[in-house]
């Protein structure tokens, strides 16, 4: 997980007022991360949001990652 910061705080997350649940294990707590999207792969694909950062929520139970481009 080299692209993520070290901070680890389990939290409940609401997206548009709906509590985020892990689709895999149904867990409801996540670690919030911000990830820069300006990787080589994104740049090569010439995607215009390539240099933005994404909000990532990592399931504290199974480590599945859910990505959001906008602040939720
Ligand atoms: Zn999970």
C-alpha cells in the first residue's frame, strides 16, 4: 500500500447520506485514504482527471477498496 499515507483511523462513511458498506463482507468501517491519480498508467491513457486525487475507503475487515473521485 505504498501510495497511501500511514494514518489509520477506522470510520463509518456516508455517501449521499447512505452508510457505506463493504460489498464483499458487509463491514461498515473503513480507513480513509487519498490517492494521487497521476500515475504513469493514467497519464498514458490521457484521462483528464488523471492528476486529481481520489478518496479511497479501505474495508477494515477484508481490505477491499472503494474509490470516489469526489469528496463524499
Ligand atoms: Zn470488507
